[in-house]
């Protein structure tokens, strides 16, 4: 899958187009991905970007897994969203989540990749490692 993504992402340097392609490929290739997409940083808020899956929250602010990953600047894995203080439930079918910060060429967090699963404990350090490599492609030439 990573080879397929790299091949597709070389067609443009536009980060939004790359985010759209990444979300589509991941969503359709990974059976346990219930929702897969990006939220873009706008000040202290996150605004929905390209995604695949059911309707998303348009704006995230104040709390939640995505904001935690953005503020900490590191990947956050949540085995059970019901146990995450301040979790924002855009869809009650979501049971576990992984969120990976996306950095621009200067190292600034400009977005997050958010992936939800309908199953508890769907994500691990292997997911983290591969997804972190994939989000690096948003700004790689």
C-alpha cells in the first residue's frame, strides 16, 4: 500500500490533494478503518479536511483526541474512546482511535490524520509507525 501511495502522491505537491488521496487509499484498503481523514489546524480549532466515511464533525475545539495530538505534537492511540477524558463523539459507533500529527516543511503541526474503528483496541505501535511514515508524504516532494 505504501508503494501505491508514493506513486500516486508524486503527481502533485498540493497538500490537500495528497490528504484526499491518503484518506481514500487508507479507508478502502484497511477493513477496520471506520472513518479516516484529516482535520486542519486553524488557530486553536481543527476544521475538517479531506476524509472518507460517515459525516464528520465540522469543527473540533476545546477538547478531544485530535486536539490532544495537535497540542502534544505526537501520535495518540486510544484503545477505548469511552475512557478518554473529553472525547468528542462525532459518531457513536466509533470505539477506538488513532490520531497522527501532520507537519509542514518547517515542522509546524498543520493538520492531524484521524482514524476511527468500530472495534475496541484496533490500533497499536505498528499502525503508529506506518501511519507516521504515510503522513510525512503530505509535504514530501
